[in-house]
C-alpha cells in the first residue's frame, strides 16, 4: 500500500515538472520555400525540386541541411496557383471578408526524407517565444498536397493523429479512399478506381485482348494496376505479363525492359508515375524498342517533358486519360509578374551580397523561370489545387459564421477537426463552372479526357482530345471515343492488333490452350447440329428439334425431310415394277378371259382364278399407297388395303388348293365331297377368310389407327416422315393372320403336290407359297432393322416380290400351255392319268 502511494506521488511530481518545461526545437528549424502570415494558415507540400543531395554523414561535424536541385515546373506551378487562389480569396468581399489567409509552402524535393521533414515543420512553429509552452496545437488548419500517392499516404498517416485535414490535388491511389485508415483525407481528383476501370473499357473498346502491364512499384502504381487487371479480366482482356519497378531499382528496370522486348503484346498499359515513366522511356530509347502502342494514365500522359521529338518515335500515338484542361482567368499574368513582385522572397536584392547569397541560394533555379509562362495552360492539375484552396476557404467561411456585411467572427478558435467536418458538407461552384463537393470517400466526381499524342504538319507535337470518360453520366453514355481522329503508334493510321489468338469466326468456338491465359485459344468447329452465330463464341448452341446446322455451322436451318417420293430413283423403280405387275396381271386376265371356255382355264374353278387375278392387281396397286408424303389417310389406307388384299389373295389360293384336294377325293368310288365344297362354298370360304381380316383392320383403325409422325431419333441431321403403326398389336395381327393363311395353304398344297393329274395345280401353289413365306419371313428382320424410306421400300419390295411370286408360279404354266402348247389345252390331256396313277 505504501509502495502504491509512493508511486502515485512520484508520477504527480513528474507531471507537474513537465508542465513547466518550455517548448524547444531540436536541431535547426526547416523554413518554408514560400510563406505569408495570416489569420488562418494553409500548408502546402509540393516536390518543387526533383533531386535531393544528401549531406555527408561522417559524424565529425554537424550535418548540413538537405539541398535540392532540378526544378519540377509542374509542381512549381502548383505552388503558384495555391498562392494565386489565396490572394483571390483575400481580396474577396463575399468569401472570408475580414479574414486574411496565410500560407506555408514546403519543398519535398521528391523524396520521402524531405517530405517527412516538411510535414513535421508544418505541424510545428519554426521558433518559440520564451513564454510558449507545448500545448499540442498545430499552427495550420489544412494541408494541400502531396503530388504522389505514396508520399500522401505518409503525410496522411503522420498528420492523422492530430486530425489535420489533408487535401491532395493529384494523389489518386484507391488506397486513400479507405476512410478507416485515412479519415481526414480529401482530394480534388478522382480515385484511380475509376481510371483503372476506364482503362479496361478503353482497351476492350479498341479490340485489344492481349496487353503488357507495367507499373510503378509504389502505392499509386500497385493499387491502380491491381484494379486494372481485375477489370481487364472481367472484360476478357489478358495480360501477357505484369511487371513493376521503382525509380531507385535500375536492375528491376532492366528486367522490365527485357520482358517488354521479348513479349508479343503490341499494347502496353503503363500505370506509372512521371519519374518512373521517364526512366522507362529512356531505356526503351537506348534499346530502340519501337512499335508499341502505349496506354497512359493521368500521372504522365500530358507531360511535354516526357514526349519530345527525341522520344516521339516511342511515345507518338500514345493514348491515355488526362484531367480536363481548365483555363483559370488571371493566373498566367500573375505567374509572369505579380508573383515575383509580391510572393517570391528573393526577387529583389536587399542588403549586402553575402547575406543575399546565403539566404537566396536555394531560389536561383526558380528565378530562371521569372519571365516564362507559356506552359501555364498545359498544367491540368492547377485547377485541382485551386479547388482545394477554395474548399478550405468555404469550410472556414461556414465555421466562422461569416456574413458579407458583418464579416467573420474572428474571436472563434477553429480546430483542424472542425475544418474536416465542414469539408464534408461543402458544395460550391468555381468561377470556371466546376461544381465541387466530396463524396463518402473524400473524392470528387470522375471526369477524364481521352488524349492522343500527335504530330502536326509543322512538326509540333500536340496532345489532342479524342474522347472523354465521365462517371457521373449513365453507363451507356460515360465513354465516348472518336477512333477516326486517332493517330496510332509510329504515326500509323491503321489501328494495331494485339491479340494472343485471332478471333474465332462464326461456326466455331474457343478452346483455351492448356496452361495459357484464356485469351490464348484454338478455334474448334462446332459439332453437327450445333452452331455459333457470333465471333469468339465460348460455346456452340444446340439447334432446336426440327433444325440442323448448315455446312458453315453458323445458322440453324430446317432439317431435310425424308420420305419415299415418286420423284426419286428408288420410288420410280418401285412404281415401275408395281405398274408392270398390274399390266402383266391385266394381260393374264385378258388372256384367260379370251380362253375362258378352254379346259385349262376352267380347271380348278375359273371364278377363283379371276378373283385371284383381281386381288393380285390390288396387291400391286396397294404398294403405291406406300409411296409419297405420309398423311393421316394414306397411313391408314396403306396397311389396311395391304392386309385385306393379301388375305383376299391368299384366300383365293387356299380355295384353289382345297378344290384340288376335293377334286381328287371326288374321283374315289362312292365319294360326294364336291357336294359339300362346290362353287358356293368356295365363294363363302373366300368371303369368310377376308371378313376376318376386315374385322381385324376395323378394330385396329378404331382403337389405335396408324398416323404420320416426324421421326427425329434415327437420324440427327434429317427428319423421317413415316407412318407410326399406332397399335403394333394390330399391325402384327394383320401380318400374323396373312402368315397363318399362307402357312395353312402351303401345308395343303404340299400334301396335294403329287396327285396324279397331268396338270396338277397344287405343286405350283406349293412353290408360290414357298416363295411367299420366304419373302415375308425375310421381311420381318429387314423391316425391323431398316429406317426411314428404306423401311417403306422393304415393305413394298415384299409386297411386289410375293405378288410376282404368286402371279408367275400359279399363272405362268397355264399361260405357257395356252400360248405355246395349245394341243395340251384339251380335256383328254388334262384328265389323262400318269403312269403312277392309282
């Protein structure tokens, strides 16, 4: 307990002692490059010089201050526009009417070491009076800067704990949009998120799918390139390589140049800061690497120091996004005269020369720009600095409750954090018409100009606008590019091609090459029945059911319809044989009718012979119903007519066979068989057998009749028009009944084949039934295994073959006797017994 009390008293003593300590500057103070006192102080950090000379670190004497050289004209103009804007506001009667704004502008010399020194100097006074104590308050209310994103990250992280608002005019890294890490950061330039995605849109719009990617190895380049590569992937663009380097890494720079040299991509997206781009271009020039279409970014694309007559063969035709060029009235005159007279500390020599030389040694390079202002219109970031100054002024105007007549409340103490909150709410319009406000990430609206480096007829090099990108517009109106106004790499009028694989034409699909990016592919022709009707199709589309792909595989056409037609060769041949059979049958009928009174015709019942000839004629004719486009009526007709006519035919043959048997039995003593199987019974038997088939057909047509269908299963490329059987049981019942009668007839004829008449018709019927059964037994497997019109052809062939078999086997022998051996056409010859007679 005593130990605890002792410790508490010790801390109280130390705290009391600390409060009495006066603030002391450790080391020499760093003075601003340009400054002016005022009621409100705005800080500025710009890399006015680009090269930093480090002092000797031998630790033998106190190090000398850092010295800088090599004026960066663009950033010097940024410092000047800051002062110009402040002077405008100080003269204004409506904005901060009785408040004077001062400034402290530091030179960061393009290095993080000098930047850190400038930041610390801004947050502290250069000198402390004896009564000053450390109160933790900064003398400035806002900082405008830095130019590069990496340095701005350092600036924002350092000033963050003190809640000092930082407003950058050109730090566009998307990483700075993170309000969790950078809650007090604002910028008057859009985030690189939009620029990176716009780059992908530009590359895609120009038809390039194979690019090289180079970026600065810092926050600006790494974040910007990462967003571009993601957006490019979404757009179907592939990066052959993605390489990076920092300005302090010459070895990496050489590797980058070698990669570009070996690459096949003709388009290079360079997301780099100006310094890195200068180094890269120099190496490309040394190695004479030309013919590349460079796509640039805001960081370097408008720099006239980079694109000169010496580098135009490398960078001529470069495309890129740039800030809009805005003319600020009065600034050009201010830069040429008033700035040097009022704001520049060493424009006139006062006092002795040694003191002037000591004080103004760092300003000698800047003095060389005193009478030069031709570059002023080309500096596109100037308007962003101007907006940043006015944003702070409007925020202070609201905090100080300023009124145009009454002025501002000077007694109010403004903390930097209050300025931050006020900046979130500002909304004003500049004198050149731009509306300024900050979104939730602290950025302003995205507006880019698409520019193209071209050489005029007089040899001058100009950055000409060829389009724009405005994220505030609807998606379909954001990007406009006038391709006809673009001059391409090397001064060419023809747009370069940069693809890993040529486009796949319609009728093919892309197949990615193994182990390579998706932009490298082979073109594979679509399979049969599939099409692709657009270029670079990833997949082929299946044609709908009744369609098939054409020869080029780029269009679905109606499938060819197949059926046995009267006009094709097979149809003509079958029609010929069908009609030939009809003609022969008619001729036989005429012959038999003319010889109807002869014994050979009258034998075996001439009525059955004529009925058989009539049914054979119908059999030949029914084959014609199988030819032609199937219809509902033709499908029902073909099978029923076929079934009935063939049963009629077989019934007649069966009747004739029974007549032969009955006739032989009638010759036996005491037999009266013919009384029971006379002409009437023969007619009735034929009618009865036929009516059974008619009944089967009626049931078939009633329950499930045949109907036309489009068969698309057997052949994929064509449609078979055929007749579905409806009921397969009905079809096979019809065939089965015909087969049953034919078998019965065959058996009876076989038994009667050796009866002892000189003209025994039974043996001819036996042979005809043998052919008939052989044909139809062969028909069954052939019919089942055939498809399309060949199925129909097989059925017609079976009908014709069996019909010709019956016609020739039964009637040819009789015709032979009638025509060639009339002497045998006598009753005596027919009734004569053979030697084997009983």
